[in-house]
C-alpha cells in the first residue's frame, strides 16, 4: 500500500554538508520503520550496493570526510522507500540533493568565523581515540616486560622464487600456492584469483595477536585482502584494502553477525604500485577489545570490536578473503614478508619492520 502525503519521506532538499546528508539518511531509515541492514541489502536489489558493514560505517558517521557514493545513496533510498511501500519517484529529490552537495563542495566560499562548539570536531575525537587505544596497548599486562623484537610464530618471505609452496622461516609451516599467484625474488605476485594458504590454524588470534606485511597494490576501487584467517563462513580478521572507503583497513567481522564488521581505517588513500608496510594489532586485554592499524610504522586508525574476535578455525590465507564460505576480495599486486605474532606488538617493533626498506 502506498503511503499518503502525511507520511511523506524526509525531504533532503537544502542539505549543506556530509553530516546533514548522513543525518537525513538515518531519518529516512527511521521513517521506513528501521529495517535491518540485511533487509536493506535485499530490498536494494541485485546491485549489492549496500553491504551491511558499509551501511553501518556510513550511518554511524565513520566516513564523514566525503559524501557516500551516489550509487550507495540511491540504493539506500530505494530500499527504504520499498520497505515502506512508498512511491519510488521520491528518489529524484535525493539524487538532486547529492549532486547539489557535490557541486557546493567544489565551489570556493569566503572564510567564515565559527563560534566554538561545546563538542570537539570529529577529527579531534578520532585522534584522541587512537591515542587512548595506543595508551591501552602500551600498558597491557606483559607488554612492558616482553623482549623487544621477540620472534614471530610464522614468517613467509614469499621470495622462494619457484615451486608450489612458500616456506616459513620461523615456525616451519609451509603455505601452499593455488590459482593465479607466482613466487618471484621480489615477492608473491597475485592476479586477483590466487592465494597462498596453510592447511591448518596457526594460532588463536582471539587471544591477541599482530600481523604485518609488505604490500604493493596494483589496482584500487575493489576490496583486496592481503592477509586473513578463516573463522568458519567468515574470516576472523582481514588486513588489506577497503574499496568502499578507499583506505587501508584492519577489520574483523562481528561474532554475532558476520555481515557487520568493525574496521580501523587509514585517513589517506593508498598509492598504487608503491611498496607499503601495513600491520594490524588486536588486543583482548584490559577489558578493551581494540583493533589498531599501522601504515609504514605509524598508527593511523583504531576501532573497538564489540564481542571480541571470531575464533580462527581454519587456514591462514595470503591474498584473499572468505565471505559466507566463498572466496572473494582477491589481491592484485605483490605481497612479501608476511609475519604473524601471537601477541600484540608495540610501536617500536612495527617501526623497525617498516624501516626495513623494500626495493622494487
């Protein structure tokens, strides 16, 4: 049944910033009866423009640095209109508002004096959260007494040059090559369909761990996973590139709903065909479940993980992810020197690994 005029959806006309757009999208979802993220995904149709993790990040304001893509806005609006059985012609107002917002962003405006608000700006709050996360990490039990540069549990240099397996110089767990991947002196080269995988679980990441890798991304736009660990139908964690945010990412699906993830994201977009050192640290101590992302030795993002990390029940993968039991997010480019630690490592260790320059 089509709703009457008194039940008209929120009008986006006149929005003047990303924050207002996100607020209107949240208002629209409430107007539609607050359909679940899964329901929105189904209602949006076959385009799959509304992954629950992306919707969650956008609606909670984690991506205020730029407006959502038009494809996302139109799919979200259509899903809400369909949830309330409203005339889909209302979509045109949202498309026009999005285009107007984009045009305004490129129009120079004179400087204005803004009165101080009682709440700090989002970027300052984010910086404080990162600093607090690092402070929590620095005082975790055992981290102050642990030897600096303690050995990792596994190191796959991926420079074996030939063969169908990659040797582990630390723990002796060889990883097997399959699909479109080849070992070279400069590291493993992936074409998006290949992977390097162990045949069993290496450690229990849910107790706290760290993972690092040197990566060179050949293409951006699509999600690409450098390192992951299988945790059933979903991965336990994913380190790599988030195509929706155009950022480096250290993410983990939630234990109660694998379609929803928490992700620590970099504030800047990756540079293609450039060797970059990325690392993820997960801390499960001090009553804080924290994901911290490092890029070239510097902490660039953090995220709390409600419910903790999914247990790793299967293989350790390099070059791909698993979603609902199917392989996806294949890596295009190069990966080398993948290291896995059975504990949260500190900034000095991350910096030392990043300082080991990669040629090529």
